[in-house]
């Protein structure tokens, strides 16, 4: 399983962050339309992510308390229609649709998300490479560069936010 350190915060506009990200980032990955189908699952979260014509089944456990560490596994799916196949086997909980701009900075994925029914968000996902101290250091660096040290962190998935709405 892979680990990353995450942050999610609601924002009013992408403009301020895009100006910074365009100057500091290693790479801009572009705009991705995503559809996440969450299934009822007793241990953590299970979702099918559809991007363009690719399908990934993602299972993850997340610490929603203090620092937001995620433990996740990703399984690439192929076949005629993985969405229909899984929907026939599993009970759909909720569907989340979003348009995501993706930037990379020092092994941190920065997402500017426009989530249908929720609005605009910024997410950080810093990959654990060496150890948690190294990841935390890199995570804090990008937080400072983006002026997020005092932001209000949301410790819930988009699934949970939509269900509470």
C-alpha cells in the first residue's frame, strides 16, 4: 500500500493559487474530468475513478483526526465496461463529479478541484517516499508557498461532504 499526507480546503477562486503554481511547480499535468463512484464498503472507502477512458479501483483508509495520512491501493481495470460490471456486484453509495487541474511540486500533487454540487477546493497529496518526517517537511513547504498554513482544513472526502449537504 502507498501512503500520502493530505490537505483539503475550500477556496473561492483558483486565480491566486494558479499564479503561484505556474511559477513554482515542476509540472502542470492539465485538466482532468473525473467521475468517482463510491461503493458501500465497511472498511474505509472504495471507489471507481473514471478519467477519460481509464478506470481505477481505489481502496483507502484515512486518518480523519489530526494529520490526514491516507493508506491506499490502486487497481487499474480493463474490459468492456468496468463501471457496469462493478455496479452489478456492489451497491453504489454516491457519485462525485469534478473537474481537476493537476500540478506537481516536489512529489506533491496539487489539485484545484471544481466539484459538482460543492464548489471549488484545493487539495495537497504529498507522497511518502523516505519517511513521515521527510513527507511532512515537503508538505509544510508547499503549504507555506501557497499561503495555506492557517487555512481551514476539511477532514472529509467529497463523498462525505455531498452526503451531508
